[in-house]
């Protein structure tokens, strides 16, 4: 059973809500509230509609929808030259070398190159020169290693602090900093994958207010009832939205902060479902 599912079931028990477990791994859960069936599967919840889930999984889609609403790193997507023949009509750059040259022309270095629909920091590259850009693109389009049919190049942001902000019904319900102050880089640019990194629970009113206000335009554009926003503060004290996650994973947070803050999130989620 996944940690998120375990937390959900604990929240059900805290609220005296019955549930049914399906499937041997126990990661498919049915909860009945007001004669409605609600399914939770792995890290997914019943709160997000299919179209919104697709949009926020696709970093290029997210960028084009939200770039006029909040600060996001400039992002350009590149279709794989090895795509199926029916997609060749969308192929602007017919070779990896063409893609590499376009990235070098359109972006200053360092530049971030990563797979469009990835998560967990896999196949995310900080490229300092054209050779590293080429290596990154080849790796993303390698079908034997977390392949994606779209690679994106992204403007590099000089990050001072990085946060995960969890919103439920457009309200900020949990905030933590991805703290690498005493950590060692371990090959994955995602901060919480560094050796010794911590999820630092944030409950300072000023930071909570700043993050909530920064994120408001996201919810004016997207009907997003639940999600984790990766938000960074740059060295000029400007906030940027990096990406949105429709199914936040709380394993590292609970390791460093205990279960109570996340249990409150799941309890609020269940109460919200009960009111619909």
C-alpha cells in the first residue's frame, strides 16, 4: 500500500467514513459519500477532470495556457524526429542536430532541457554548452530510458528557494520548502532527491500569503480542485511557477514532518467530497 493511500484510509477512520479496498496491492479504494462512489487509485484522486489532468501533465500545454497569468520560465517544445509517421506533419525540426541548434539559438546557457511529461526529476538536464544540450536531447528521445516524444527547453532560473504548495478547492492547505541547505547533489536536479535534502514545513503567515496570492491566477484559468504547485523564489525575490502536479506524493514530507499536516489535507478533501 502506498503512503498516500495509507494516509487517505487513516483520514477515513478519523472521520468514521467507510471504505472498500480492491486489488491485491491495496492501492485502489472506493469511498461512498451521500450515495456517490468516489475512487482513489494510487496517487490519483477523484477531484480533477480528465482534460485538466492532461493539461498539467504536459508542461508545454501548461506553459501556453498560463504564461499570460503567472511568471513561468520561457518554454519551447520539440517533437521527436523518431515519432510515428502520422505525427510527422507536426515535425518542425527533422533531426536531433536541428533541435540542438534551435535551442542554442533561442536560449542562453545554462538552459534546462527535460522531457515534457516527466516527473520525479528524471531526464532533467542543466546544460552549460551545446554538447550537453545534444546529450540531453538524445537521452530524452532514447526509447530505452524513460522516453518522451516531446522534449522541452526551458529558461534557467537562479533559484533561492523552492516550494511545493498544495491547493485544495483553490485554497492553500499545505506548504513546504525543498531544503537542500545541508544536502549533497546526487545526480538528480529535483531538490528532494539530493542526499540529505529535507521537506521543511512552512507555516509562516507572510510566506503563505505570498504563495497563495501568487498562485491565484492559476485557478482563474484552470478549474483545478487539487494539486501541488512547484513554485520557486529567484535571487531577485520574484516568484515563478515551474510546474503543476495533479497527484502530490507525501512520502518525503511525512518522513520529515510526521503525518498530521497531510492527514488534515485528506480530511478536508473527504469533507469536501461529502458536500458535493
